[in-house]
């Protein structure tokens, strides 16, 4: 069974990990890296995860302030950027739309840093959207007359195909 290395993000065979300390979840190849490099990578991962949280709490803001004082210059810039986002809009709901309207410069910095990816030509002003080109099929499934039959009348039939 493969294990996940939290430094390189890869799934590796059990033999790629040392027999000690499952808590670390670091493969032998990453363990051979210098401590400063491993710390830098783990800090970047931690900073990126703050943006995916539904609420960046006061404890998270305190942690971002500590990370902003990191000896690694790139991590300091990322932590400072996410800290500014947390102070402007700590809640995730409509965060990108809020930043697009109230702090477009901050949103552009996030985009330049690679923390937010969106289509510049979209009408959503920086809001990520999922579009697979099947709006008709999606609308049919929402209203109950898609591949599963009519949900409201109770005659739900599976035709053997997954609708997405």
C-alpha cells in the first residue's frame, strides 16, 4: 500500500519510507533534503492551505504573522499576501468576488503569486467557475428529467450511464 509524502506530495511505496515515525510522513528522498529546504516546502504548503479554509481564524492570522517573519524571502511574501487577504476578507464565501470589487490589486497579486487561478475574460470578475460545456445536460439533471428519470414523480430509473 502506498503512502503519501507530505513534502513532495507523491505517493510512494512503503519501502520508500523509513520504519520510524509515521507521524512525519516524509519519504527517504525528501528526508535526505536539507532541513531548511524541507521547512521551506512545508511552509509554502501551510500558507496555501489557509486560502482553502472556510474561515481564516485569529489563530490562523497569528500563525500567518509568524510565517511572515520566515527566513525564506519567498515564503515571507506569500505569508504577507495571505495575511492581507485574511485581514480584508477572512471568510471564504465570495472572497474572490469581494476582492475583485474592493481590492483588485490584492486579487492581482494573488493571481501573480499563483494562489488564485481564473479566466481573465470571464464575467465573474475573478470567481472560479466550473464549466464543462454541458449546460443543457446539467440543467436537465437539476430539474429532474435527466438520466435518472423524474425524481418528483418517483420513477427514478438508472440507464447505466453516469451523467457527468
